[in-house]
């Protein structure tokens, strides 16, 4: 049975009258990498800082390895929580070379052990020949790896990363996220990342908690966040989906302006079908770019109202009706002009619907 390294129970954070974090429960399994994901101001950094000990919750309990580090009676300082921290601005010491930066938290080791640990980490971050250099002599990506190595050096129970890639070029972020994940996994460290970028979250994390106004509204795998959003907010935040109107015809068909969507409806919608003799069952159907396949031979043609070249692919915005549009991704050699029509076929084997008359407006059927 996997062991929980971190437990949060009903954690609340107030800044004066402002309620920033609201009744957050969270469990992180040892060895997993988690991500707190959300838009600016949702509370994700405040929650991370409370785990680190830089913020004091107004209510709730935080436990690490079954040791309480915060509740109404205890508030362990950051240095007593056996954590490593990677900051947004790296926070490397400019007057120390790379070896001394990495060795900063290793004063408890003998010189020989310290030297061996620094060599091990320099090899792990592929900077074996740069130990004598100073931070300003490295690129942003290299500095980030050094900051990671310094945080990992004492082998903390928990590693916290606060928007670690935000100052880097967009092209570098996802690549570095994958590299950082590999390094953390090699070390066997449990970690929590904070970001607003879902691509970073998906590249790094085993579990993602999406925050909205101080609450974790879904704590799940990246796959489930994308394919099984718990609320309409999750569906809108994750991916590039749109919600279009649909009319349930039977247990396997929904009529929409994109045509009839055929597939297994969610269980709640199938229950609604049992009452079709007494009510019209309108729903909102989630449509993502991977649900629309480009097909020049299709009789179903939609007008191209926008296009974005992405090198290997085009992202087309297609007009569904006067109020709605959808996105479709094609290989970049399928270059169609604006205002022309693009043939599509539907590939929606997994159907997500919201706003069934029998259920909540925000939760899926």
C-alpha cells in the first residue's frame, strides 16, 4: 500500500479579511510529483508557502511523514520540515561557484562525502565541466538545473518548486520540465510544483490539483483532468475545448450543429434518456481539437475563420454557427486559406456533457 508523505486536512489561509485558501484537503503519495495548477490569484503559491512554513494557515493541519508540522498548537519553522525549495528566480548565490552553490546545504557531511555528492549531482544535471563557473556564466536553463541540484543535495523528504520555469523561454519550459521530472524521479524525491502552465504540469506531474478561488476542485491524474473533467471550469481551463449545444436522441446519440455525435453517453445522461417522453434533454457537449479529424473527402465542411502555424501543424479555428467555433489540428502540409472550408469527421468515442436538466449546471452528467 503506497505511503502518504504529505497530508493536508481542512487547510485555510486568510490575509486579513481575504480568504485565500478554503478547506483544502490533499494527500501526496511518497515518490510522486504533484502540481498545484491554476490561474493567477487562485491561491496556489500561498498553499505551497504554507506547506514550506513561510505562511501560517489560519485553520487546518499539515503532516509530513505522520509528523504534524502545522496545526492550532504547532508551527514548525521551514528549516525543521526537511524540505528543499526551488524558487522562481533560482536564488543562486552569485559570489559562489556552481560547486559551492550545490554544496551549500551539505555542511553536515564530511568533505569527502560532500565532494562525492556534488559530483553526483553535477553528473545528474549534465554540468560536469561547469563546477568552477559562476551563475552568471550559465544559461537560464543551466541555472535552473543548478538550483534544482542545490535543493536536492541534502536529500529532502519533500521538494517544492515555485513557478520554476516562468522566467525561461517558452520553447525551453516543457523540455526542461521533462528533464527535471527525470532527475527528481532518479533521486526518488517527492515533489510539488506550482505553475499556471498546464503543459508544464502535464509534462512533470503524476497528480495535478486544479485550484479555483482557493479551492482544489479536482485532484487527479493529468489524463483524467483532460478526459474526465469534474466541473465545467475544469473543462474550460484544461485543453482548448469548447462547449456546444446538443440534444440527446437516445443512449448513444446526441444531435449537435457539428452533426450527430455517436458514442456511449455518460451514465447520468443515459438515465435522462429514460425520461425523454416527458422532457427535452438538452446538454452542453465538450469538443476538443482531437475530437475533430481533418478529412478532405468529408461532406461535413466548416469555414476557417482563423489559423495558427505551429511548425509541424496548423491549428484551425472553424465556425460552427454564429455563436460557436471549434478547433482542429492538422499536419502543416494541409495548408488551407482563411475563409475556405475544411472537411472534418467526428472522432468522439469519449463524450463529456454538462448541464443535463437532472443535474448541476457546473458538473458533468
